[in-house]
């Protein structure tokens, strides 16, 4: 598909805006600090260090199944959020991939929206940033539209 043809539809431009907003919220998640009982806690980016320790030192062998579900959801959501602004042309041209990405985004959005309710709002801005990130990503996925058949025709070359 022609790259410019994808962005002719205003909803695809809106989707790109939502994806960029999700990426900004994802960065905010990484640079803000958690609040804990003693005051200010670690940064949101420290979750990657904890994941490394979890995998590297074999703690994953004795973890319950729901821990795998949480970790895989977070890693998949991270990949989708980082690469989503570049995937708009691909998602608008391939409905099967669009359904898969939208389904994963919706499930992650629902899961990460429940986190602040379970945590009693004790961890502050990073949690709300990740909830906003997932909400923006889901909105971006829902805004993507397929180009009309006449938009698939390449524009005439100016020399012709």
C-alpha cells in the first residue's frame, strides 16, 4: 500500500496522534517515580531490571501461572506501544493483523485499568501513565480505517 494513501483518511491521522500520545505516556511511566510507604520509591523503568532478575536467576521456574500472564501482557503491550506509530499503514491494509493488535490492546487495557483499583492508588503517577498509555493505544487501534478502493490507485507521476 502507498504510504501517503494511508494517511489520506483523517481517522488514520487521528490514530497516529493517539499512538504518539500513548508513546509519550509510556515514556512518562518510565521516568516518574512510584510512591511507597516510606516516601518516594523507584522509577517505573526499574520494572525492566526486576524482569531481568526474574528471568536471569530462574525465579520464573517457581512462579504461578498468573505471573506469566502479567509479564507477557506487559512485554507485548510495550512492544505494541513502541512500534505502533510506524505500523499505521500496515494495520490499515491488513485486517487480520488489525484485529489481533486491537484484541491484544483491549485485553491489556482492561487488565491495566484494574491495577489501580487493586493497588488502592498507592503507587501514584506511573500507574496512571500506563493506564493512559493503554487507553490511547486502544483508541488509536479503533480509529484506523481501510483506504477506499480508489485510494489504492497510485497518484499519476508528475512527468506523465
